[in-house]
C-alpha cells in the first residue's frame, strides 16, 4: 500500500473525503444497503465501505466517474440481465455518476447476498452438529 494513501477507520470517514454531491450518493447507497441488510455490520475492508454478515456481504466505493458496487461474483451473476446496461466485471458493477443509482436493484442484490451468506452460515453450523 502506498504510504501517501489515506486510510479510513470508518465509513463516515470514507464518505467525508468526497465532495457533497458524492457524499449524498454514498450515504443513499449506505442507507439502501442497511435497509436491505439490517443485521449487517459496517467496516472498512480493502479501503472501501463494507457490510458484513456471516462474512463480507457487499462493498461500495466512489470513483471519478462512477460508484463501484461489489456484491461478489454470485451477486452479479444472479442479476446479470438487469446489470447488463452497466460496465462491470466478474464481481463488480459500475454505476455512472451522471445517471440515477438503481436503488431498488441494489436493494434486491443485497437481499440476495444476505440470503446467500445466511444459508452458507447455517449449512456450516449444521455440519458441526
């Protein structure tokens, strides 16, 4: 890691480092994720805002021209048709800053990831019994 790079301890610190209009988008994204995953906890991971529930749930981050959203490859695959209008990769999607964020879609992806992580945690618990 570059020693000149800012490191963040909290999501609030991360968001505070951006211009007001980007802060508003990030706070809205955070709110949508919290509502879809009320039991998830917040942390910074890979220097990005992260929600965790039985492991990493989703990450998000602001860039010059987009908000990156990282719901793991399965989260992208499950919604690939709806996400096809956005740039992305195996485990990520880019929401352009000049277009409205698809909050309803983000909420459904987070709910999918909550169900997935919860099921995986339950299966792990059952194996231990």
